[in-house]
C-alpha cells in the first residue's frame, strides 16, 4: 500500500463475533420457552379416624388425592395388611388429571370390641413424593342391649275389705343401652289387675315405667299370687313378682258391733254419762266425737286404733283409765277383733 510514495505493509485483522447461546428445554414455534410437565401429589389428610362404631354397624369415611402438578397423576393404592376390618371402596389403580381431585372412600366394619388400625399405601408417578400413606384408626363398641331393674320382688296389698280395693305400684327401670320393651303380663289371681297402662310399652334407657296394680277381692281370704312380666331381654325374658295380701269380710256396725254393745255396754251406757250406746244412738255418739274424759281424742277415729278411746278402753291400752266394761267380764277376743276390724275398715255405719 502506497501512501505519499511510501509503501506500508498490510496486516490482516481478524474480527471475532461472539455468539451467546440460550439453552432451553424446548421452545414453542414462536420461540417461547415451555416448562417440563410433572405430576405432583397432595393428600387431604394423613389420618382417617372412624371413631367408635358398634360391632353390627359400619361407617364410611373419605379422603382426597389432589394432583397439584401439570401432568397426569397415575398410581396404585392398597392396604398394608389383609384381614383388616377396613375396606377400600375404590379400584386399586387410579388416575388424576392435572389440577384435579380424586375422592376415595374407606368402609370400617368392626368385628370385635377393640381398637383397629391399618395403613393405606398410595404409590404414584409424582415427582415430589412417589409413595405416601394414610393411617386408618377406629374401635369397635358393644351392641346396645336392653336391661331392667324392678323396684321390688314382692308387692304387699295389706289387709283389704272384701268388695273394696287396695292399690300398689311397681316401678320397672330401663338400665341397659337399648330400649326395653314390656310386651305383656299375667296374673295368677284374677282379683289383681293392671290399671291405667296399655301394653306393649317401650322404655328408653334411663327411663322408667310405673305399673299401678289393684287388688279387689270379692270374698275374705289370703292372697298369694304371682305377677309375670314379659320383656325383650335375652335370657331374662320374664320378671316374676310375688303378690300377697289379706281380704277380710266387711264388718257390719249393725250386725257385728251393735250386738256387742247391747250385750256388754248398754247396762252402763244406756243413757248416763253422756255416752249412749243403744241401737240408733251408738254410732252418732262414737265416730269422730271427742271423748269427754280424754279430750281432744275422739271416742272412735276411723282407721286409727291408737287415737280411738273405745279401743283403748276395751283392750286396756293407752292412757285411757281402766278396762271396760267396768266391773264386768272383759270382751272376748272375737268381740275385740270385730271392733278392731270395724275401726280399721273405716268405722262405717253399715
């Protein structure tokens, strides 16, 4: 190369062009980068509790498999052991699309009264956790059964006048865990009846039923009978209750008491001393009439021997002075018993 007639040497220059390469996994047809497709798994719980379940019953619980990734999630699920009371209500293989959720139900049917556990093992193609599990827990509880308790094993109706009624009650309590059913009952003596209750009757646990029993004898005699109550308790289907009582013939004032007064008392109480015991006058001078010498106690108090001056006098009991009849032979045992029964039967003017 000549410059001003001076020859200069020419040295070639090398120009280097640097190329920056950006590497992506892949690109769209517009050149935009695309992320890698990956499934990911998430469980709604790590423990599924069934609580206490009766042996004859079952309970269903559900958990969820959630695919939080952007590709299809596939896998299998199984229980960690056989013979368990837990059952998967889903096919073992499963598929969950991206962003979707799969609900899986488990059935628990306990066979005994103890605690049960099992594990659901879930395997998948998830990149975050390919094997996950859920603990199953539950317990078997006893079957509800009815049971009862009775207030008494013997009902005593006491002494009853023939033709009248004595009433007693019997309480049956439901002390089991299931309803108690009273189906029916039977009496071995027709003079005793159930009043006011229609059977069958259902008694809830911790509740009770009051049975009203009435004894209505027609004639004098001794009651010795049995009440049988039929219930729905396995092995104890019958409740037996003894029934006792005494029926007396009604004591008549006119036929049984007045003749005693006529024979033993009117000699002194025919018109003197303010106490007249003659026929037509005796009853009105005795029953609920205050004794002149022992006020305020009545001469006769119906149903109450202690507060009847007449009974105290003829038996020489209480603080009512000497034995009557005064100066004469005492009343016979039969005569005293008649007056006693008449008072205890209500001292009726019959």
